[in-house]
C-alpha cells in the first residue's frame, strides 16, 4: 500500500480515495471510503482502454452481469461508471494477500488449506457460471486469501478487455498462459469448462508452488497447455484425484463445479483456514489500512464531504464483518524477504480489550453454558432446561423444553462463521444459516474475532430459525450479565488456556519449528510449524473400551491411551488420558493428536513418538489434579 501522490484525484465517483493498492495490466487499484464509511477497492482501468468505444460497451455489459454474482467466495461488484472519463468499478475492500503472493512467500499450502481453497473456488465458479459469466482469467493473483476463505476477483473484466476473441490482433494472449485452458490458448470459443481447467492448474500450483504447464517461454507454456500431460505424481493422492480430471484436454471430460463440490464433501468451518503467517499478513494489511485512514489526504468537494464519524463506523464494520473483496489485481505484497512485516504499533491500532470484558476468552472459558439459560422462558421455546448429560465440550450445552428434549444447542466458544445471511444479535454482526433441516445463528466475538457464539437447532417441533435467533440473543445477554460459572474445583482443567500449557522451545524441538499457536476453541489449540499438533480438554466417561489399534502407556504419572490410524493418504496418532474425576462417573479428559499426509508423510510410529513427547511436555503445564 502506498500513499497518494500529489497528482492523484482525491475522489472517484462517490468515493474518497485514501491510498494506492497497486497496479496491473488492466489499470490501477485504489483504496477508497464510501460516504457511509465502507472501505472499497476502486479499480480504474488503464487510460488506453478509455478511448476504445468497444471496450466501454463490453465493460458496461460485463459489469452489469457481475453485479448479479453474490456468492460468499466472490468479489461482488458494488458500483461502477463505464461512462466516466476513465471507467472504474468498486467493491468492498477486504485485506488479504493473493494466492500468488502467499505461495511465493511461504511455499506450497498444506493439504487442509488446499481443501478450503478448492471448496471456495468451486463454490465461486458455480455462482459465476450461474449468471452466465465465464471468468477467463482464474489465476493465483486473482484469488485473495481472507480470514474466512478465498475470494475470486476480476471475473468478467478480462472479457471486456479482450473483445470477441481470446487473442489480440497482434496474437498476444490475454491472461496468464500457465493457467489457461487449451481452448483458450488456441483462441477457440469458451465454455464454463475453461474455468474448471484453470481451477485444476491453480490447485496444482497451490500444492507444489509451480504451474503444471510452466515452460521457459510463453510459447512453450502455451504448447504445454495444449499438448502436454502434466506430471502430477508428486501431489498427495486426494489432491491429484481432485485436480487431474479438471485438467482434461477435452472440455466435455471435465467435471462441473457442482461435481467438484460433491467430491470435496462438507467442510468443517475454521477460523484459521490458512497457515499462521497468512493470517499475520492479513492483520498487517488491516493495520496499514488504519494508518492510511489517519494520514493526510486530498480534501473532497465540500458538498459531498463525508462525516468523520462515518469513517470511524466504517473501520469498525470492516474489522468485524467479512465482506466481498474488492475487484483488484494487486494487494500489497509482504515485502522482498517473503516474511510479513510487523503490524503498525501506532495509536491507530485497536486498543486491547479491558480485562473485565465479559466476552474475553478467559472469562468465557469458565462459564457454565448449561446454567446460562436454564429456567429461562422464551416465546418460541417455553421454559428451557439445560442438559449436561451428553456434554463433551465445556463451552457447549443442549437445551430442551417439555417433551422436546433436543430443542437447541449453544456454544459460547465456537469458531466464527462466514456462512449464511447477514444478521445482528444484541448489536453484534452475525449470520443466520438455514439449510439441510437445521438452522444456525452465530455472532463474531468482538474481542476475539476468530471465535464466535452460536445457537443451533434441527428440531421439527417449531420454527427452528426463530428458536435459534431467540436463544442466541438471550445467550449473548446472559454472557454480558454476570453469567453462572463452573465450580472452582482444585486441579480443574476448565480455566486452562490450552495454548499456554507448552513452552515454545519444547514445541519447536518436537515439531522442528513453529509459526504460532492457533486458538481453535475455548479449550482447544493447534500448533503449526513444519508439521502440526493439536490438543484439547473436555469431558468423557472415565472407563473406555480398548481397541486392537490402542495401547496403554504411562506418561507423567498418567495412564494414556494411544490410538493409531493408517490410511492410504494419511498417518495419525491420538493420545487421551483422564486428568481427574468430574461428574456422574465422568472424567476431565485431555486429547493430543497429530496427523500427516502426502507422499512424504511421516511413519505412524514417528508421529506417535512426537505426540508422546508433546504430552510429556504438556502435563507439567496442567494443574495438578
């Protein structure tokens, strides 16, 4: 991100311009602020296109079609002026590096991240194709990695630039040769299957760091796209099974985005879909935006000058609401070293939440969710009764009413959700998702943005969406008003911050380096480095059955169960031990697990040894039972 130069306009259309985000072959991208405080990415096309009447006509047509795209993983167009002296378009700005910048900086993505990437991109293409568009330029620099998943940008815009064919009059290719389909490279008519080919090439690049068709020159790359079969032998089997059919030379033999989504299956929501360094870069870019908003900039025309309060509201909204990314080809890179720069430490950064904030994770960790709404009567539910008999995670509870024993579940330490319709509960931005016979309402925790608070119902007795909206509203109210807490038993694991139980030195020794720990729940943590390992605490029956795949070992004075699992694609090992008795014959249980996949995956015994070493380092950090 760069400050504006003296000759830059202070306003484009309705937007006050505050910084430059970058430039590409199609034009430049600017950070702007709408009159209501929203942050926008404004793309001004290159002046050479402005003098082409054919371009203006195509630009207008493609922008109108793009406005109909509204999927969660696309960059929906907010505004545009094809008739301006220099045509422009705008969308809401979301910070995040491109896939290209990310892979250039940190190398290939882990398999878990590629699964999120593939699901998001297939969903985006399904939405783009639904309105009759073909992206035509799906490449790593046109995919942004945001806090809650990928965002596809620049759909439909390449079509406006290229005219009626995919080659210019001089024979130059419009787009990125290494990610084109064979039919696009040959200048043939395109169908949505062209984008699917690009998706396959993009997934190979994310998994290996290189395009599967890269050559020493553009002509060689185009030849490879049309005639050569890529070498996919180094891909993990499940990624190869996904990418290989996408790369069929015949468009008719490629799967549709819908078929890809069926193959991928359901995705478990995650507050951290990418490696830790990517989320650090996103945070750094957020800090840059706040600095840019506080810097001197050209004054807009007096009659349309936005109030400063609008800017403040816009900044707050941008910090807690995940919105469609701006249509931009260049988001600020992390720097020549490949490492993300530290976030600014100026006063523009958000202040740390006060220790007494009731929604801080350390305060929520000891809340008893089964007493939170117990005895409360709501219009859609009647009198609620909390049931902890099946409780496994300390942040969750099932509520019933009368003979409806499974009316709704609440989770005061859920991961933040990006699925569903926008909604607001007790002043907090959230989502309402009604699908597959269930309804889920959730909010983002304002002092722990990767975490959320949620209510879920699959009841057939009543309006489940109305039920979860009322339950979530009452849950947030109760959490803010001296909520009931678990007993303060000596040696209890409930107040423990799992991420703080193992020293950094011990983690680095076991994992061979670590980026950072990732809070994945109030009582969960994942450490990522060259490999990853996770730990959690919860409730479980004291005695458990033994399976052939298990052994019992002694670690730190505890009897520990070891479970191994070997498949064709992954090796994993899990340790569990009972820390102390809890209630009704149950025990507080600790679980530590690790898995590895791909052709170079570690042997299971080596994984199990790492997990045992980790448990040995973790136990001294736990309270004595």
